[in-house]
């Protein structure tokens, strides 16, 4: 998703690896989803582990 049609930006494997790590961090820790009640995926998982539904 973050790489599609942007291959020209990455001139080395190290640069691409760093960009992928940053994107994964953003995707899991900063991106707010309305489907997750306005929480980030990390916040939603943490909330679920504190209040498990049985």
C-alpha cells in the first residue's frame, strides 16, 4: 500500500526497510479507525485485553 507507484522514492534497501517500519508503526499506533470506535488498532487491542468479552 505505501510502496505502490512510489518505487522511485527508494534508492536503497535500507531506505525501503526504514519506510516500511515507519508505515507499520503509523498503521498500528496512529491511524484512527471509525470502525474501531475512534481508536487506533493498538488502543483497541489494549482495551480488549483489559476488558475481555466472554
